[in-house]
């Protein structure tokens, strides 16, 4: 709570304050200034949260600032008075100019004044400053001077490339070169006959083209060769510095890690890029290319995906993978045909080898849809039902060549999670979990094992409020109250953290699985970027990835809005690590916005923290009442 001791408060402010106090209070002031736990309630203070440093590089037209002071002080940003909230927070938007924009923070209380200035600089201004200092040190010819000294030249312009590029048959390479304006520029793969012409762009001297790798190109590696051709002879040439590989594909790759997953595309965001899902160890993949640390995987004629290269061992040699015909399929209930669980059905599909798969869930009808790649239906196979109580029916469809789809119709109102693994050889096993059975109708959470995840922690502060409060503090406070209320409701609670420790996402998932938790609620508090007005963006939100867990997110969203929060929204297919597990229902609750000064006050208030926790407990009771099994249902199940 003592925000002035926070590292977010600029040291200069603190020193200024100490000097001020010393001069006013004399000997007593000296004593107080050296006491780090002194009360600050009557003294003027200024803490700047955004910008985080004295000088910040920034290129957008709006920038949000956030700071805090004594709640009764007046605050001014660049001379304009702004509202000081009851927490002492104040925020505003500034509009950066061309080169350097000062932001002056001034706070005034009973004749005392504190002022601090921070600066935004544009990237081009920063660059011009550094190039001035560079040219002072080492006078050199500028690029244009060099160019004018040489009549004919050509060079590659692919500075964005990295070393790991491997292009398969018919794939397209984007080429870009700088050369003498108004000439003919050609490119070719080394040792290839095939030359293509580049086209000059609207900027003179810039040339681009798309080059397709020949279908039957043998394996090769090196830099692309560029040349400027005159009417009769070559005038200039150069080899590209970007080393690439081409041809020699497809290759077979074997998944070597239990952490492996398939990415949908090449791009990535702060959460690591959208994913199709995890892949079991030993799965065989057809590798058709490589970019930026990811192999391109051909799943079926119309679908490819990407996988981090570290998860794949390439097999020697070049060959096309063999197709597999599906064998018999058996569905077994607990205690039958290799099913040693007491709360799962297991679907076993004989495939002969470990093929890649993508799984998704749907509601209405309530299904799990498994696409197996490299498999073709053998019309002679049988489905054997063996006391499977959680599955109504299994349907199948050959979607296209090499893409066999199994559709699992769930018998209960919900399944309670699913998982895929490969047993011996190519036996695919899909485990589908029954809903838990309510033990006490008056207290449906009795003995339910529920995981609570307090977002962030340790060196990961999460988002920042204008008072300097960190998201990790708020999420822990709410999570602890949630733990208390859940235990009062009879649940057994698994906390991913109970103190300010740093945890990797995989460690959080491990804690949840080791404790056999049957459901997860992850608690966070939202924030906006630098270019949005923090007063405009607020409200509560709930996030899920798999359609099967949308109803859980819906009930959380509804319960949080009952507290009067605005609607930030319900978001599906969300790429958050703890929304990725399929083996237990999970939800991410973004309680409210840390960056909004009004919501920050609510997030900081222990009374509201408890109310939020109580709403989440009510939501869980509602969810279990609706989707868990009641005792009479489980009696039927055990018949
Ligand atoms: Zn967060």
C-alpha cells in the first residue's frame, strides 16, 4: 500500500521530497526521511507510472500518461488541470509532435508544488541524433554518394530474412534488390538455368519479383544470384547474402517432445501465435518447408500448419509418407478393454502409425471432432461399443484425401474434458471424461477439486494502474479471497501461487494436473495499450479457447456483469496458455481494467475483491448445477 516505496516512483521525486521535508521539519524531518515506513498521508507526492522512463521512443499520434499524487492535490499535465481520483491517480492523453515532446507533470497541495518532466521522442529523431554522433566519429561516404561513384551495380535487399529458410517445390520466394535505376535486373537460384526478371518499383532503383521454386528442383543451398544485363553482356552481378535452402522436400519428421503443438500460421503475437493444439510424441509429419524457426507441415492436400523446428527430428532420406487405412474402432467404458479409469470412456482407433491430428469441440450438438491426417477410411472397419456411457454415437466422414474425420456425440449435457495419446504403435486413444457427480445437492461444490490461478507474479508484474499498483498484486488478492469462499462452499482448492513467485505457464499447468483439479479459473485484470485513452476503455471480460468451455466463460461473464461492470465481451478461440488445455474446463476472467482509474479503485478495494470472488463462486455453483451429474444419473451409469 505504501506506494511511495514502490520502485515505480522516480528516485528524483523521492529525493526532492526528502529535501523538502527536511527543510520544513528540521530535525524531525531528517528523522522521518530516513524512516522508510513513515506515513505519507499528509504530504505531497508525485509518482509517474507512464512514461516508465525519463525519455521514451514513441511513434503514434496519441500517448497515454498515468501518475499519482495526494488525493487532495491538484494535478496538471502540460499546464492543463486533470482530475485526481480518490486513489490519487491521474491520467491524460498527450499528442506527440514531430521530434521531441516534453510532458510536464505538476502537482500542487497547500502551496507546495512538485514538478517533473519526461520526454517522448520519435524514432526518426532518435535515429538522426545517433547518426549525427556516428558521422562525427567516422566520416564516411553516404550510400547515395557510393552509388553515384559506380555506374552499374546490383545487391539484394532482403534485410528482413533470417538464415532458416527452406523452400519446397512450387513455393514462392519474394525477391527484392537495389540496382542502377532503369536497367534490366535478373535473379536465379545458383546452378539453375531458370532466370527471372525483376520489376522496377515506383522508387527508382528498387526491383522486386516472385520466384517459384521449380517442382523438381534438386536440393540446394546458398544465396540467390542477381545480375544487371545490358543488351549484349552482363554489367554487374552479386550473390545475395540471405542464405536459403530449396528442393529436397518433402521430408519426414518425427515429433520428439510432449510439449509439441501445431501453429495455424507463421505470425505470432504476445501470446505466441494461434495454435491448432498439441501433438503426441512420435507423431509422423510431412515437412514441406521452413521459415523463421518453424517447419511447414502438409496435413492434407488443402491444409498445412507450422511447428517449431525444436519439436521435430528429421528422418534421413527423401520419401513420400505412406497412406494408412483405418482399422477397427473400439469404445470402452471404465474397467473394460484396457480402460483402467473410472470416469472416462476411451475410443481406440487402430492406425498402424502415429498420424497427426487436429481436434475441436462443438456445442449443439455436443461433439468432439477429430481430424486424422494421412488416414483413409477402410469401409470394412467396425465400431465396437463396450459399455461406454458418455458417448452416444460415433460418426465418420472422409473430408478429403488423407483427412479422416471422427465425430464423437456426447451423451451427457457436457463432457468434462478430453485428451489424446498414442498407445503401443499406432493405437490412437481418445479419452473422454464424464462430468463429476454432485455429492450434496445443497452444496454442489462439496469435494470438487477446483484450481484457481492468480495471473502473473514475481518478475512478471502484469499491467499497471496509475497508482502504481501491479496486476499481480490484485490477482493474488482476489484469488486468495476466492480460495477462502470456495473452501467455505465445500470445494478443495488448488492454487497455482499463494505468494509473489514467478511461474512459467507450463508450471501452472503442471500444478493443476498433478492435483487432479477438474476445472480452472484464471484471474487477471485488463489493460490497454499506449495509444488508447484509459478513461474510455473499461469493463469485464471472460475468455475461452475451446467451444466446449464457452458455457463456463458465459456464466462467469454474466456473474461479473451483475456487479455493474460494463461489457468488455466474451471472447472465444483465445490464445492464452491456460485456455489451451482440453482435459479440464477452463476460463480466463479479466475482472476489470487496471488502466482505468475508476476500475483501479474497485480492483484495489478489499470489499469489491471479495464481491468479485463471491460472484465467481456463484457462477461455479450454477455451472456445476447445470452440467455436473446428479447422484441418480450416476446410479444409472453404474448399472
Ligand atoms: Zn494479466
